[in-house]
C-alpha cells in the first residue's frame, strides 16, 4: 500500500520526471514522459457517525487511483467489503474510483491537501 | 448555432459490434448468430443497452433455459484487445478512446478520416465479472449515481461549488437521468440549461467588465451563465494506454485571451503538440485530438468546447491519437 503517514521532516518522494531526462526517443518516449509519478498529501475527515482515524494526514503516490484510497480507508477502519463506505472530495461530490489521486489533487486540493470526507451513510448524494 | 452543437452531440451515434464470448456459450447455443450490430447514442452507457442486447442477441443464441437463467448484473464488456470496458464511461468516449488507442499501436489499420466510422468490436461476457477492474457494480442504479457524481464534479470545477446541481429539485435531478435513458433531448436541456453554461459566444469588446471567475476557492454565487465565466472547464485528456489526465483549465488566460485547445494540448503534451511561432498551434508526429468523434481545429476555444461539445454529464473528453 502506497499510503504513508506524513512526517514533514522526510523529503518528498519521487520528483516528477523531467521530460528532457526521458531516455526513450520518439513518440513512445513522449507518451512515457507523461506517465506521472510523485506524491501528494491527503487529509481524511470523518462525517456523521464514521469513526475518526488515529492519523488524518497521509502521503500517497499521485499515480494511484482513488480506488487505492478507498481500499486504504477500509483497511484502516477495519471495515469489511460489504460495509457501506461513502467518500467525497471537499464535502461536495464522489469521485469515480478510477480517477487518479494526481488529477483530483490538481483540481481540488485545498491548502496543499486533497480533502477526503468519509461516511458510513450517503452524505452528499 | 449553440443548440445546433448540443443537438448534434445528443444525436451522435457510434456503431458497435457486440459478440458473445465463446466461453460464455454452452454447447446448446446457436453459434451461427453471434454478433449483434447496434448504432448506440454517444451520450448513453453500455448497461442501458443490455435489454436490447438481451432480446436481440442472447435470447436468440442461447437455449431458453440458459437465457432465462442469465443474471444481467454479471455481464461485462471487453474490447478485442482484452481491455475491460468501463461501463460508467459514455459510449462515445469508449469509442473514441478505443480508436485513438488503436491509432497508437503499430500493427493497426485505420480507415482514413473521410471514410465511414468502423464498428467497434466488443465482446460480451455473461458471467464472472472482474470486480477489480470494473470497480463498481454495473447496475443501472449505480450507473445513475455515478452519472450524478460526474455532474457534481463538473459543477464544482465550473463554478467552485455544487450549488447548481444541489439546487435542482429531486425531480429535476432524476429528470436529467431519465432523459438520458429515454434519449429525450428536450427533457434533458429543460433542466440541463440550468447547470451548463450558455454556449453563445460573448460579444467581443462589449465586456467592459468581463465576468472573471471568482479567484478564491469559496465559490461565491456566480449568477452569470457565460461559457467564458466558468472557473474551469470540466475536461479530461485521454492518451493511448496512459492514465487519464485532468487539470484546472481556465477558459481565459491571465492576459484575458481565450484559451484554445491547441494551447491546452501544447501545455500538457509539448512533445506531441508544439506551440507555433504564430497564433497557430501545430501537431507534431501526427498527433491529433478527437472530441465527440470530431477533430476540432486546434484554435477552437476551450470555453466553447465546454459549453457546446460537453457530454450530458458536462465533461469534455479529448482523446489524443497518432496518425502514422
């Protein structure tokens, strides 16, 4: 699992590879250069009756899909696959599980964090 | 003009050739008849086609007992390249992404742009859905909630909050989805025009005080509905065999110039699209971009795309392909 608790003394992992350093020439190389790999910060917020986590801030590989965040939450909360878990960004909408964390971070980060609300019941439909 | 493009997007269809997976066929099946051709609306979704596929393909190929025992919630779709099709993507996007991806693989024949659209080959499996790849249960109910979430995400990008979506009455929210299921343009846009920006181009030079997007993230109530007043266009970039790219995409630059598709592509993929010395952006290495099955000129403004060529969920899907 790629989620790590945040310790701000550690340097950020995996800088974005620069396009110039990509060794593969041509179009295939161009495509490869855009496959991103770096880290973003995620902040979890419980809603309603959902239990609070011991730690709310985590670092996650940006190329992960949101599905990885959902799976991580389930594991941390000790919830089974059948237990309902609803996740939202910015208390507003549910991203699709195949959105990458990088995309969500770029579009919706607040003060350097992607805020993920979680709940055991539907909150913002 | 504005509603012309909306109507064209709504009426757009793509040909699909749906074939039953041989592994899904018991020996009693009629294997002479295994492919069903369908002209499907771009803005629709695969699960909405299931009743028609069942009636015109499965019920004819399978013996009566097997057909009766089918569980539609177990059905899933794959391309011939073994890529599981995301049932929550609009069909038009599945189609465009498939053919732009094919264009990037070397061993592929692509018809020239002028010829008719080829059918997209799809294999239908009747059991053992790969839950890890489908991510969500492919029921019509979860499809509806996924559609609503996409509408809200787009709303948040456009206006900085989901107030326009949440401001709709429950019957109106349901009405959006029902209009897609019933493929009813008028019913959809009666409600859709309350959420989506107006595609009419702004009159140039008339804006002494241009409706600039609200710069802070709090989403103050924007009342204007202008296509160029949105904070960001809900827009996704699809590269062959790569994760989808989504970023903030303002219709107007800091200098007050309208952002074009070419600006966006050259900023996102400078190795594929270069910013020309003049205003013109150019594509290198034969890269091209498809929106709703068309190749818009690179000088097309993204604000206009957001208002005119967005799908019913409000998203503009740009698929990048490579021409040999």
